[in-house]
């Protein structure tokens, strides 16, 4: 109830984006290798941003 109006931090947004990209990557890995590689590269760039925010 108290978290109703809590804004998500930049770190939380990036983590959700990373999780979504990795799920998409996993789905595409069996059907479309080129698109899968693009999703993985995007996920890695998001992961670098997450690491930069943590440090």
C-alpha cells in the first residue's frame, strides 16, 4: 500500500529491461539466430549500464 506511489529507480528500470531482453533472446535463440544475437548485444549494453550505476 505504501509502495503505491513509489517511483521506480533507474536501476530497477534497467534490470527489468535486461530481464525482458534476455527472455526475448532465449526465445529467439532456437528460431532466428541473427535477431537473437541482436537481443543479446542489447542486453549486454544494458548490463554495462547497470554495472556503471552500481559502482
